[in-house]
């Protein structure tokens, strides 16, 4: 059964050589009592064996055996994170595909959520606070399990990458964007391997998939959409251009070599209800790639109201469209599949 290093029921007051309890330093009398109590602690708790190539060893204390075990696993995960940060977070991105400090720090935070597959409780003792345990985590088993998960998670990424080798910039971006969660997952597995001791495989995996993530971001900056709209829909064209810019993409208002065409068509209906003015607006997006092939389409139905005029009502409807486009970081609002 997997054990999650963060799944702790509640904070546990820890004894540190009988000197500190709950973060407060004891006075002379309490210190003397703590030293006496510390002398009664088993050696496996005060001085656990060092980690080896075969296993991690850690101790934990809690109100019950399960919490104590999870505290011990949290200590193992914390040591893994320290090992990862010490080995990869100083790297800087360059043309050779080395990793960024930003990404490595971000992913290393996920290490504290590490799940361990083969955990043995080798020692247990009762205390006045509850239970203390010593665990042994099988390191080779963890590496084997991580490699197996890495293989599964990397399959859709490698398939997507292979399928767009000679494709357009737009097709490459869309294919890699769809598997971006898997790219992040595989990069995380690479870091886990570094922390577990399979440094060569871990570094290579993390650098490879971090570079692929950066390639996806780079493809976005190379995308150009020629936004075509009637003069009366200039307000909508401006919203579309801003939305593309938020995604790191460029837009143009005139024919541009290599650009995909994003056409905007609208239907507007004006309604008056008492003193209120309302506009019901239908906005249709259709996208053709640089080869003239239809690749996406989407329709949005919006409404706006104003107490003064239909112009203000339309402005409210266009604002609603802007909010709709802003809620997604993908191109789904324009008709592309996530």
C-alpha cells in the first residue's frame, strides 16, 4: 500500500533530545527532567542508522502508530527534497537543454507529496506522548516503481512529439499543449529519481522534459493569428488580440506570411425593456491554418444591459466575452480542443 508523506492527521509535538517541546525551550528544572527522559529513549530513535543504497531509515512520533509512521515518511521525503535542491536547482537553461531553477524549485516542492511503495516498520515503542516508530523504506523498490510510472506517463508525450515532427507551428503547439500535464508529471519523476539516487537517469529525464515544456512555450510565442473582423466589430477584434497576447501569442490585422486566420463574425440583436437597453450578441470564431484548412470554430452567445443606450449594452456584452476568453489559458474558447 502506498504511503503519502504529507497525509498527517495533525501536528505532533516533537521531543528534540529532551530540550525543546512544541517549539519552546525548557527551563532548568524541565531540562533536567527532559534529560532523564531522553536517557530512557531507545537508541534506534535517538540515533537511527544512516541511509544506504538499499534503504532510507527514519523515525517519527505521533499519538498513534499510523501518524508516527507518516511523520517518519515525511522525514524521508524532506531528505529527498534537500538532495534534489542541492543537485539540480543551480542549473540554468541553455541551448543544451539544462533545467531552469524556477521549474526545479517548483517541482521539488512536490517531492514532499511523495508516495512510497515498500515501507517496513522495524521498531516501535510507547511513550507518554503516544507512539514512536522507526521505518525502513526500500530504495531500489522506489526507483523501480518510479521508472514504471515514468514510462507510462511519458508514452503520450513521446507519441505527440513524434506525430508533429514535420507539422506546422500551430499543430506542434496544439499537440504538445494537450500533453503538458504529462510533461510536468514526467519531469517530476525525473527529480524523484535524482533524490532516490539514480542521478543519471533522473537528470536526463528532467532536462529532456523540461526542455520540451520550454519548447511548447516557445511555440506559443511564434504563433501569429491574423484577426479578420468588420470595422463595426473592431471592439471584439481588440479583445481577441488582447486575449492572444495573454497567451503569449501575436496577432495581426493585415495578411501576414505563415499566420493562421482567425475570422470574427457577429450577429447583434437590440432589445428595449422599459427603460433598460439590452443587446444579445452572437460571436462566431473560425480559424484556418496557413494552408487554408479549417482547423477550429466556436460560437459564443452573450448579453449586456444598460440603463442608457444600446451602445453601453454592447460594451457590457463585449466585456462578458473578454471575461470568457480570460477564464482559459488554452485556445479552447476559439474552438480548439484542450
